[in-house]
């Protein structure tokens, strides 16, 4: 009897830890269309479905993700409501209601990403010119299409933080923060680096001013992919930097609540799929899963576990594509089933 009680005492903490896993809420992918993220042509939807059917059906009629982020919108063109051969009122012509509804009809939330590394200088110009008008135009697009907006502003050295603050304040004046998630256009997020050693000024400002659990302005941040796919321990170490912050920096970067960010992984290695795309058993979304669901707050927030995962990127982000025969239901789709990803996405944790 004593041995039995002793064994229970030893195993009880392990059982308790296993029971404290926080379910993954966000499980999404950026989407680059078929032209390296330009979205510069109207799509034939039969062809689009052939290329992307794995996203809406992982093999059992259920979607592989609960979020798609169409990438990228040029901020300067959106500010100016540019009309040209590839753009209508500031949006790439491929980012239209037909494409958006292809995903939304399968209970997948849709967002538009403004920026990307290629458009950094255009973010600078737009913020220097009229950040409030840019926010007005972004909010109008979000409401018209029923989508959210992602800020991908990759100025590492001299970001226009006041301009970005003005953009965010105006967007929130137009569309207030919505903790329920019921209003798709109220979803406003930001991309930060994989850890805290790049985009430092932006990360500091976002963590202090926009991603607080007590007075949130942005819904969450995405810790973007690093310059190359890393192993399990390095991936977790990158994400831990956001949780811990950088107290030795001058000024310091404070800790970020785990409930306020996702971690990102690659789907492709050039033209070849990574296991993250097609082999869940050997993937990073598998090997990091326990850590992602249990990482404890370290000075910000009260609940354990990151929000979830984002994947870079569906269809054709560069030399390779996630189109047949290199589709990703074997990695991303199996992960969605393994982690019982809620589709549609449920309201997000706020603490």
C-alpha cells in the first residue's frame, strides 16, 4: 500500500502537468498566391481549388487550418488607392471577395497582410505621409471583405513608431478591439521577429503599448520565421525570448504574455516540402507541441501556452509551391486533427 501511495505521489505532478496543456487556438498559414506573394492576376477558381484544396480539406472534409493570411498588400498603394494593371483601389486584383469567400465558406478566418520585407520602404513612405488615411483605407477594405488586417512592417533600424501608433489608433477608432472575435474586421495583428534580437524597437513598442493583457490594442503578434528552419530546441529558444523579454537591453524589452503570440514555421525548403508540410510525425509542429501548449508566463499574462502556429507559406511563396503533388495535408492537416484545432476559430484567450 505504501508503495502504491508513493507511486501516486511521484506521478501526480506529472499527471497534473499533462492536464495543464492549453489548447491551440490559432493554426494558420500565410498565402502567397501563385506569383510569389504579388496576387497580381485574377485567379481561375477551378485552378485555384486544385492548387489549394488541401487547405479546405485535410482528407476528412475538414479544413487543415483555421486562418489564412493573404500576403501582401503594398501600404503605399493602399494609401493612394492605386489603380493599375495589377491593383484596384490599392488592393492586388487577386485579393478579391471570390478568393476570400473560398476560405470563409469553409469556416476559415481570412486576413490581409500589409507589408512584408519587400514593401518596408513603402510602409515608411505611407506612415510619413498620412498614417490615419492609411488606417481609414485599411479599415474600409477589412469591413468590405469581412477580413482582418496584419501589420508586417519590417524596418529593423529606424521604424516610424509614432506613425504606426497613429495608424493603430485610427484603425481602432474606426473598428474597436473585439475580444469576442465576432467581428472579423476587428482582428488587427502584428508580425515580430522569431525572437527579440531583430525588429527590436518595434518589438519593444508592441510589447509595451499594444499587446498588454490589461489594455490590449492589437489582438496578438506572430513571431515570424527565422532566416532558415531550425531544430526543436532553437525554435523553442526563439519563442522563449518573447516570453522572457530582454532585460539587459537598453532600454529593455519586457516579457510578452504567451497568450499574445504565435510561433511560425516554414512549409518549404526551396522547392522541396519540409516535414512541417507533409510529415507531421517528424515535424516541428509535432516536436514543439507540448512546449507551445505549456510554456509558462514570465512576467506578463497569467495563462500558460502560446496561441498556436503560423506556417510560411501556402501556394507559391518562391521557388517552390504547396500545390500537387507537394500539398501539406500530411503535415499541417494531420496537425490540425491531432491538436483538435477549432474550426471556425473560437474567441482567443485574453490573459
